[in-house]
């Protein structure tokens, strides 16, 4: 099954992969391998969030071709706490409809 995450307003694809090694659901969210995300419209920021269980992630913004920016459409854990290695370096997206993203199959 193919999983696609789009920016809600423009419909721009942010990430797309077949469920399996390139993308998996973890704790209710989709985590995509970096090769499955659209790096030309996603920018990893210096803004962080610290999860007491997984570690500290960097927020990722959408930057459209028209310059419109949508904050916090995804996140990346560059380094994780033990037991969460499978999400390290992957782009996390909220599953379903949430804020600025929408999931499609």
C-alpha cells in the first residue's frame, strides 16, 4: 500500500512510499526514510522539541515554490534514545488529517 503525505492547502506531495522499509507507522505517526521525502520543499529547522521518551527532534517546515512557509509539518530525530533507533533520521508526519498535512493512500 502506498502512503502519501501532502501539504493540506496546496496539495503538494511531501513524502511518498510503499508501506514497508521506506515508511512505517510508529506510535500513530508515519516515519519516512529521507529518500522518500521531497527535500526541495521541506526544510529542517533549528527549532526543537524534546520528547522525554524518544529524545530531541528538529521541526521541519514546508517552503512552497511561491515562498509560502508552513511551520512544523514534520519532524526529524537526528539522534534518539535507546529503543527508538528505527525512527532515527526519518521524517515523522502526523497520520490522517492534522493541521497542515493530509494522508492519502
